[in-house]
C-alpha cells in the first residue's frame, strides 16, 4: 500500500480548487509544434493532438472515392474486412452502398475447409509451387468459391491511390489500435491470389497465373503504402508471398523463356514496395506521440493497459483525478515528445541505410540501448513495487513513486517523473521498428533474385545458353541490379551447372549457406536453381 506525500496531496487539492500549477482548464502543458507534436492539428479540448484524425487527414488528402483502391477492395472483399463496430463509419468515408454490411464477400479457408489447420498448411505450400487441383482438391474448391471475388480484387489493385480510414474505438485510441481493416483478411486474400496464380501456371495458363501473382504483390504494396508499422509489416509479408510464388515458378521451369522479358517488365511496373523509412517517419512517430497523449489524457492506469498491455488490478488506491492533474503538470511534455521524435529520427535514418552490413552495427547498438533502457525502467518499477512491475503497471508505479516521495524539491521531482515517463514511452514501441528491417531486406533480395533469374531466361532465349557471368545480362536489361541486397557491394552468387545454373542471395542473416533455405538449420539463403 502506498502512502501519499501529505504536501503533494494538499497541493493537489489546492490545484483542484484554484486551477493553478499548469492545470488550468484541464490543459496539458505541451507546446504544439513540428518539433514536439509533429503535426499541429486537430487539437482536443485539453490541448493534445488527436493523432488518429490527424493521420486520416494526412493520408486521405486528395483521394476521392472514385480514385481510391480501398473502396473497390472493400466492395470485392466485403464486410469481413472491417470490425463490425466500425463498418458503418468506414462505409460512409469510402462511399460504400447502404447494403454493404449485407454482402457475403470473402470466405476464409479456415471457415471453408473441413480441416482448417491442414488447409492452411496447403495454402502456404501452394503459394510457393505450381500445383494442380488433383494435388490439393479442397484448396482448389476454396479458390473456385472465391473466384469472382479474386477477379474483382485483381481489378481493384490496378488503381494507384489507396486510403483506408482509421476509426477510433474510444477517445484513447492510438494510431496502431484504432480500428482499420483486418490485416489477416488482406493477407489471406493475397495468398489466395498467389496460389490461384501458381495453379493457373501449372495448367499452362502462365499469363493468367502471372497476372494473379502480380495482383497479389500490388495488393501487398498498396496495403504497405498506408505507412503504419502494422500495414508495412503485413504488406511486406504479402509481397513476400508473391515473390515466393514467382520463385516457385522459376525453379520448376514453369516460365516460358520467350515470356521472361515481358514478365521482367511487369515486375518493374509494380508500385514501390514498403517504404519502411516513411512508415517510421510518419506512422511509428505518430503512434509513439499518440501513446504520450494517452497518458496525458487518460492517466497512468489506463496508459498501462493501452500502452504496456498491463494485466491485473494494480496495487493500492488508484490515482485520483486531482493527483493525476498534479503529476501531469509536473511532467515536461515538451521533453517527452522531443525525446520520442529524436528516437524516431534515429530509427528512420537507420531504416534508410540500404546496405545491411553498414546498418548492422548501428542496429546492434540500438538493440543494446533498448535492452539497457528497458532493464533500467523495469528495475526502477521493481524498486517501487514488484507487484506493479509484474503486472506491467509501470506508469502507475512511477506515478505513485512521485506521490509518495517526501521531497519538496519540485524541480528534481519534475525531472525524475519526466525521465521515467520518457523511458517507458521509448521502451513501448522500438522493437516492431527494429524487427521489421530483416523481412524488408528479405523482400528486396527475393525480388532481386527473381528479376535476375528472369533476365537469365531471357538471355538464354536470345543467345541459346545461360551466360558465364551475371554482368552479361546488361544486354537484356541495362538497368538490371545484380548486387545482393544482403551483401554490401557484392553481386548475387551465380554459377552455371551443366545446362542449368545456381543463383542466390545470402539472405538477411548475411551468412552464405550455399543456397540453402532450411529453417531448421537457420539457413535463409534465397535461391533459384535450374537444372
């Protein structure tokens, strides 16, 4: 049980009566500027930023319903794409018809199949190899059941503009927990397109199969363009599924040599893949700042639940409104937000470094810094209350520590609570950004390998045999990149083997495993081997 500092409690009462000490009219002592809040509007009544609405304004600017691929995707996929509680609001923003919620739409494989787990494994396999309905009949029936819908999705992703509004589920929503589309539904739709593509290619409809796989890639890239960390990470996985499907066709000699040049051009015509630096600069930044606004607006108990996913009832009496107003006034919010912005700047700059080797040491240092910071904040919370720390109620712990501190040195108390809050905020969101870099690197390597493999087929079609070295492919595509994205300033590994070849990237782990991608051995090379 915590005992409040009597002087502090008395000052809290005086604040409640007089509205002094920075808490007048319930305002948060925060400077609204590019350097602190990143955006300057819209403002909530207490002077904080409504980041969900700010994000919607930023992303939706200049996008009409007619130009918006999100509207056509919603019409194709149906109401399953959205949480039921927000479907009506999203329908209004996207200009969807009144009866939208009554549409049947997409049928997920786990609801269609008799054995969902087995069907899901088949789906993952079918996205990476050419296959026939005879091999996986249940999967083929599922594809056929969604056939018209997949055609509509393939048509929808031909548009270049994409804006899907976020809907706050309550007044404390952050960028990442606001209710948008169900990303798992998006990924299943993309996988359905990719495995329909590999099925069509196996049945000699190579053009139709290729179109499906390109549509799956475009869908992933449109989703990633939303520039939140969740949409970027999911979009990378969707795009990777499409890249794996292409590689599966190449490995099994399903791409006719005379079509390789056209297919290479089709890849070049795809929209830009996930822009991770932008996702960090905009989505991650606005999310971290919105976490700070949750604390400012809701208090420590609610912030622990929303920001740190705390469980359990906490310890001692909850912070009263008067106490929180006093603590909130003690926090230097400009210092907090400037620190969050500085960390986002560093993460964005790190994500901009294309060479993995050059990025590697900085990445290790940032992981170490993050682990040290979290260790410090955890130790601090444990020293205050082991029970609160075990429940992840860190904000409550540091708030109660301030309220029980016997010191009357307001400057020192303000510095301490500001440092505690800043450190907790920094620990809340760094890992997703750092963890997103390896999948992004793997995606770049996958498409690089695919494009070079297509160029090898086009070269053989023109010259009668594969080249001795990759630099000869410039006659096929003078802009072709043969560098391994996972090995700084080093070309992809390549050698001829009788009438075939071996081509591979060393993968995000930067270890040459001889072209092996055996997860059991931690091998992640990305390879095309032709015999």
